């Protein structure tokens, strides 16, 4: 299994290289050169297998033998520490509306599902190479807390976390800043998540820093993160769908990584149907898909803090795929976006993007109303991120099959 950059200017890499590098040398994001496939029997069988077995199967497809023996087994063993036997259970809310609970990990956020796997994988790859890694991450809450919990105490990895000062929840700030591990450093940034992410990208592209020692990121720009999120789409789609009855997923998203993981599960052969990206007031993604102009503005604080993103990095992966893997076009579009803060999407590309995913924006008042509705109608206390997805799902027209919202925290 080989990986290529969305911008076409970097050598192909194997899974271990993509995992440890995070971002390609040309500034692009890694994707498989060809998508591996689950057989129909394998995709359907995820409904009856333990979650760890499906995660192992998906990781083996993406790995292709690049990691040392035993690395994947050590990674999926981490799921034994989750607080629900199913790891990512489905809960029915209405006849054709389900909630996929992704908050049973050690920090009570969906990032645990990928992060807990990434730590053993990275440690194994580094040990085999006799190397160390400086790991950088930008966070609006979930990612940083999950990364600190997963990588604290690692012998070969030093973790630096950037979070926007005053824009993460008090619980997540404590999860990140009170850990007693010598290999973890947390820094508050006067700005928003996009400022933090810009710092990480700048450091990753600094050749002097790269020459001094290996540096990478654990944000969803890292393919290893997305590979760890694909399995829960496979299991949920297998439980509720079939080839003739695909499952619609509504995903609360900021950096578009979780939504793209659903797209990747569809490419593997899981019965994933319509993908709806639900965003809050920070609606750059929704405006891009609905209006055709991708424009960055300053992120505004909301109750769904982990979605306060106005430059979703993983949109680049979708653009690359929807354009027919046109690396030149992808590179030009994102260079313009980086330099000018906005770019118009060609009409043929926009049409292709809309065939792959749709996006809706949910405001603060509606988010609060949806939290109230979830308690009154279902007896469920949901977080603001999940409420954004629930509101979007309840506004959608009826589908031919079930709809699943992702409960991310």
C-alpha cells in the first residue's frame, strides 16, 4: 500500500511514512494511491464482529505490511480500555434515526477512537527505525485532550499542543494542562483554532526544524487519524444498511476529518450513503459547497467549540478526489486560498463535490433548542456538537434508509 500527496510534488510513501510525517513534503495531504477494498462479505460481517476485529481489518488494509509485526494488535488492544463493550454503540432515537455514540473513550470524545490507536502504531514504527518524533497538534479541545491522554509517557515521542486561549472547555483545558508527563507541553495561543493550525503547518514545513529531527502532526491532516476513524462507519453501516439500503450519516465537523473518514469508508465498500457535514456558525465549508466560493473569515466562538474552524484542512482531500485526483488543480486552488484567503471553485469541480457530500450550518439558538429537544423527546443529554448534527438531521427530507448522527462528545 502506497500513499501520494494531494499536491503531486512529493515521493510516494508507505503507511509508516505517512503516519510519522503527517504532512507531505510538498505541503499536501497523504491519500492511498489506490483505495483498498472490503469484500461484500467482509463489509457485511462487521455487524457481527467485535469492534476491535473490524478496526484491525481496516488498519491492515491501509497498512499493507509497512508496520512492524504486532503493532496493529497493540493498537486495537487499546479498545479494551473503553467504557462500553461495543466501543461505538448505536442508539435508536426514532424509527429511522440513530445516534452513534463515540464518547466512550478515556477523554469522553470521539478523538479517542483514533488517537488511542495512533500512539502504539507510531511508537512501534519509531522503535523499528531507532528514531524519535516531535509531535505537534492544534486543538479546539477534543484533539489535544485525546492526544495528551494517548501519548503521555511515550519514550520516543514528545508532544506539543497549541490551544486557543479561552476557547476550550474548562474540562478539556484541565485534561490537557494537568497531566504529569515529561514528554507533553501545552501552549495557549492568543487567537482561534485556525491560528493554532497555522502555527503547526508552519512548523511542519520548516526545513530547519525537519533537519534537526523528525517532526509530525497528530491533527486530522495525518492520515493515521482518519484511518482510525473509518472503522466506526464500517460497523454502523453494516449494522443498519446493505448494498440496496445505504445509511445516511450526518457528521458534526470542524476540520472535515471525521466526515472524510465516512467518505473513505464508502470507498472501501461499506454501505455509506449520503454524507452531510453539519457545521456551526463557522460555515466556510457550507458556503464553499453551497455557494462555490471557499473563503476564510475569523472564527467566532460558539458552544460547539471543537467546530470553530474556518479553514478545514481535510477539504483538500475531498477536492483532490472530486477533481479526479488532479494534483495540479488542487495545488493551485489551495495556494490561492492560502495567499488570498478565498478562491472560487470551478463549476465542474463544485458539481462533483456536491455529488460526494452536502453541508448545512446550524446557529447557536437552534443548537440550544436541539439540546432541549433531545432531553424532552429521547431522555438524552447531548453536547452542543451532537446537537448541531441532530438539528441538521431532523431538517433533512426523509431518506430511503436509516439516518445516523454522530455523537462526538
